[in-house]
């Protein structure tokens, strides 16, 4: 597995409130984020998912989750985190390297304000112990939040980055992991990224790898937090493809983690 080459910080959730989130007025421990977790849902409950991204670039995620019976809202305002059952962190540009303690050496299409809003939303859901799924950039956001690093330009980026369309490559899932349970030991995934996670953050385990060692899937040891470097929303329903398994299996598992 590739490493970032940096000594990883010993960090806990308070890192963001001490260093970044308070600076931007985004920390949201208020009466909309209840301290006692999720209330029991009513009968006939439709799972409410918040997609923390920019409107106009999240349709694929919302379409796939809606097909699975969820209700989706796109917002980066963490004051409303308590109104939702789970968080999806979507793909996008690269993360501001300042957030993992590095200068820019290979990052592209950085959106610093969005990064901080996504980290604030993730912080709110971690504090509520509610499910989180990070996809592509979203997985990297999770890793940075827990103190891990990002490889700003993979040595094997040619095998992973978007090339007019998603690339497809094999992957291997660790036995006993959720990816192994859903898809078996070895399966193809789509790919559209030039960065990857470095050393995993505190409490995170890499449980799916590409042949070159790039992390493709992570899970948290105690929290309902999952990340994938691939795009399951582009592997299901109208975007189902013959060279990968059905991405809706992972999305369905994500929805199953919510209280029902």
C-alpha cells in the first residue's frame, strides 16, 4: 500500500474544532444536532439522506438512492444534520492540502470552502454516530477527518484517473469485510481519481485494495462509517455496467445501517 511519507498526527475529533471548523463558523453543535442520537422513526419511515455536495453535481447519487427508497437532500449546512438519518459525501475535486498538513504538489480543482463544510458535516454525523458513506473524494475526506493523509498524485495515476470515461480495474477485498460479504474476494470497480489515501486515519482500516496497493475501501472500527474510492452510483440501475458488479448492493447496505 502506498504511504504518504509523513508522520501522521495523533488526532481525535476535536482537531477540526481546534484548527479549522471554528475558523469558518461551521461547527454545528446546536439544538438541531441532538446529543442523544437518533430518535426512533415512525412506521412507514423513509430514510432521509443528506448529500453534502454542490447542487448540480450530485444527481447520480440522488437518483440511485431514490431508486432504493430513500429521500435525498443536497446541502452543506451542518446546522441541519440532526434532521437526517445518514450522510453521503460525494466525489469531486481534490482536498485543500492545508487540511492534511501539506503544501500543494499535484492537487487539482481544489475547493477549500466546500472541503471545510464537508468536514463540518462529517463531524456532526460522527458525533451523532449516524451512518456515513464517502465516495471517491468523500473517502479521502473521511480519512483526513480522522487524521490520515492523502497522496496528492498517485505514481500509478494512469491506471485510476478519468480518461474520457471511468476506467475499470480489479480489486481485492479483505475476508470478513463488508466488501467481501457483498462482492466476494475479487471484483472489478470503476475508477476516476488521480489521488488516494495515504496512511489510514485513526480507527480506520483499509479493507479493499487495487492491484497496485491503492486503497479502494475503508471502514471505521467502531462507527458506521464506510468509504470507497470507486463510484457505486455509476454501477447500478440505468448506469449498470457489465464489467463491474452491481453498485446498488453497497448503497443498499449503507441505507440498512440507519435506524429502521
